[in-house]
C-alpha cells in the first residue's frame, strides 16, 4: 500500500509538472487568435458560468470601485475583449466621459461594437485594434484598466509598462485577473487550476509577478483585494501628481 501511495504521488507530481509546462508553452498569439475568433460572439456569457456565483462580475465591479471612476473621466480599457467592462465603466463616467477600448482580436472588438456600443447607443466610445504591448495614444487617461488580460497577453510585462505610461499624473492603473489561490483548502485542487488554464489558454500564475510589479510602482498607493476564494483579484495603483 505504501509503495502504491508514493508511486501515485510521484505520478501526480510528474503529470502536474507536464500540465503546468503545457499551459505556459501553449500560450501563443496564434492559439489565442483562434480561441477568441471562435468565441467572440458568445464570450460575454462566460461571466455567468459559475453555478450561481458570478466572481467575474464581482471582479469587474470591485475594480471599478477601487479605480474611483467619476463622471467625465477618460478611461482606457485594454485587452477589452467583447466589452464586458463597458457597462460598468459607462455608468460611472457618463456621457461626458470618454472610453477607449483596445484589443488584439478584431473579432472581439466587432462583438464589443455590436453587443455593447451599438446596442446601447453610446457615442463616446472608441475601439482600437492593436497589441497591448505597443499601445500608444496622444493623450494620457484618468484611468487605465485591464481585466482578464494579464493572464493571456503574450508580452504582458511590456503591456504593463505601456499601460502605466498612459496614466496621467494622479490617475489610476487597475488590473483584475485570474490568480492561483493560496488558501489552504484550495491547494489539493491546484492541479484543476492548471487544467483550466490549459483549456482557456491562460496562465493564472502571472498574478504573482504582476502584483509584485504593481506594488513596486505604486508604493503606498497599491491596493489589492482577493475575490472568490483567491481565484481572482483586483489591484490598483495611483500615479504621483
């Protein structure tokens, strides 16, 4: 029995390592392009796939509150996908504000335009196709936010640097995303987290370096909140005046 037990443990560790390596190596732009091309029209419904609990919605609303969005603010939502953040942003910045959404996937932007911008008749929303790692705009923003993007953007470190450069003095950078829960009761199912990451082409372990970067840049302004047993988070930092 003891030999079988330890053999099972060894096999589990090996398989876990293979899956973890697969989720990192499999996160390529071509796979992401194909994934979002196929799911663009229905991607917004993934916020509701949690058996009666909706942590993605909690994640979005928490980030909006932490970012302190106000009427008239100029907001950049990068890796905006099909625009799931847009209603939460627009209800805060109002018609006098300005929202810019950018994403690598044109199909996702088309869905955002059809399902969000056009459906709601918003006239103060601009959609821009582009790589988050190379974002460049003429004017800085009151708030730059990203949800569920850091775990999938191939050059996420560069995207963070670009995002921070686009925040005006006194403005906010806000990130919310997947995380690897560190709570004791979730550790036995860490393997399932890796499997989910492989399936959705994401790397939730990036939450650690992302938040280390945010803490370094934000100093005393850094705020962090765990969501849904630590599987999601929201974090903000404010640029000095």
